[in-house]
C-alpha cells in the first residue's frame, strides 16, 4: 500500500524495514483488537445476565394446562387402537378372483 503511492521511497532504510517487517503491524493492531474483544465479551455477558434476570422475574407459571388424572380406559394407546379398529372395519375387503 505504501509502495504504489511512492511514500515508501521517501523513508530511510531503517524506517522501511520497520514498516515492512513482521513485527510492526501485529503490534500496531493487537491493542485495538484486544480492546474490541473486551467490549464484545462484556456486552455478551451483560446480555446473558439480563436474559437470566428476565427469566427469573418471569416466574414459574406456565400457559399450558397440566394433564388431568387418567382413568383406566383413556390412555393414548387405547385411543389409537380404537382408531385403527374403526379404519379397518370401514375399508372394503379386496375381491378374490
């Protein structure tokens, strides 16, 4: 990026080596990158805390009604069996040839 604009040619050899070396950019970016990570993780932790607090304040009431007591003939399996029996009784038997 510095070479096409001609800026790199106006610098001394030591300055060119510093800018194009392997240490300048990582040291330049590590501080702001670390600060950004701290902000993002702090924001995430704050949102998680607020969600937990909202869940706690919501209470334990549910909108669904709990199932009532079952009697001997009202099990879900018995209802399915009756449906199967009704279906097989209403379907005509295939004719034999």
